[in-house]
């Protein structure tokens, strides 16, 4: 009986030691390479579309957002000691028309969302999980922007400093701008379509209307 108790105690102690010493499981090197490659591909896609359609600023802002996603993942990989030098953008063909480009980009963002959700579900490293969740929010924002562009047309989209997008028709009669703390300053569009500038304090500061937030 005494021997049994000793064995049981020994097993419990061993389990506790192993549990405390176990490393938190983070994304593997291949997973990080795949994720960064995905962001590289998105950045390449939007950069090329921005060159092809310079009048549509949405593509420029999406490209910049993907570049930030890429850098965030590279920093996470460096912190975890993972080499991601093998990461490369996929060999994709840039769509011929805007309609095809929007449909392709929408499908690509959905693929990105699916990939991130799977990784987040099993990720144990808290810091990397926060990064992945931020990327997921950004991808959802991109998806919503592209969906709106498909539904309402690129010509009806306008962008602001926050990388959020709003349909011009929805902005009629409202004033949009930037605000910080109790002060706000902005440029907006009045109900009759004329441009105006405003500056004020507290609630007089121009507020962002309908923004989804930075991606």
C-alpha cells in the first residue's frame, strides 16, 4: 500500500513538472511561410490593380494594408525564431477587367479569412494569436469593402485616412472628418454636394460616419 502511494505521488509530481515545462505551441514554420505568402500575394494583386486602375484609390489602400499584415507576420516569425525566407507570392494572373478583379479579390479575401480562422482556433501563443485576430479583422474589412464595390460600383466608393470606405450616396447630408479627444477637424460633403471644411471642439468635431475601423 505504501509503495502504491509513493508511485501515485511520483506520477503526479512528474505530470506537474512536465506540464510546467511544456512549451506553448505556436504556428509551425511552414504555416508562417504559407501565411506570409498569402499576404504577399494579396499585396501583389492590389499593387498591380492600383497600377492598372490608378483612378480607383481603393486598390492602393488595400495594397498598403496587406503590406502591414505582411510585416506583422514577419515580426512574429522573428520573435518565434522561425525562418520565413522561403515565403513567396503565388503566381497569379491579374484579371483583365475591374469586374473580374473585384470577384477574384473577394474570393481571395474569403480564402484568407478561412485560413486565419483555422490557425486562430489552434494557436496557443497569445501574442501571435492577437496578431492573427487583427489580421482577421482586416480581412473581413477588405471583404466588406470589395463586396460593397461589387454591389454599388467602384465609382461610388471613397476612402479616408482610416482606410475605411463609404459609399458617396450614403454620405449625402453628412459631414465626415477626423477627430481626436475632444477636438475634431475634417472635410465633408454637404447635402447639396458642395465641399466644406469645419473645425470645432467636443461634439462639434466632425465624426467618422459608418467607418469599420483601421485594417
